């Protein structure tokens, strides 16, 4: 299996992913690793319906995706891996699903989160999770759409004084 893009985007499958990222990385398989989405039949149905024919879609729990990746079933696929949060990214990484680079695409604000870019808000747990991933060899970058310039995530957190 070749992970052509691993991306944190709490919207998961949506137009920007389908219209910009899938063609940019030439993905033929979209894997959503998220426990909540995997447990929500309606959300799964909506996401699956949005994906064009010819692109395989897998929406499963973190554990389910890790198990699938270990089987070799996706060995010939170009996988776009979507994660909803830094917590999911760290959890899937710890389950052995490796990627050399993690793209921070969209991380909504919320209680305790501070906006560090137009589409990214982080809290201290996010910063800790991303630092752990980076310490384990994952290059963490911010890039909203393919035409944007890739930026090292640490430049974003300078705002936080972290």
C-alpha cells in the first residue's frame, strides 16, 4: 500500500478532497480512519455517495483500518488517508500505519483551541500529539489545497508561544 497523502481534515470526505487532492495525488482509494464516522451509518452513506466511481472508499475505525493495512489488501492502491484529528493521527500511527508526511488541512476551532491559520486551530493536546508524531519521524506540514505552499507546522505554533 502506498499512502500518497495522509491528511487531518475534520470534514473527512468533502468537495475539496475530491476535486483537488484526489487528482493531485492520483489516489484510487480513500481510507477514512475515524471511530465516530465508522459508527454513523448515515454519515458513511453520504461520504460514500460523494466519491466518484472507480475510487474505492473504506470508512472504518482506527483499529479496523490498522488491521486492513496489515493484510496487504491495499498493496496495489494509492491511498489517500483521512483523519479527523491529531489524536486519530497519533493513534493510527501507533497502530503501525505509517506515513512519512502528515498534512494539516482543516482543524476546526472549539473550546480551548487557538486559531493558528485560516483553517487550523490547535489546543495543547494537538501540539503534543503533533510533536510526538514528528519525534517519531513523521514530517508535519500545513497545506490547505495543492496550489498552496507547504508550510512546516512549527511555524504556525509560534503564535502560541509553544
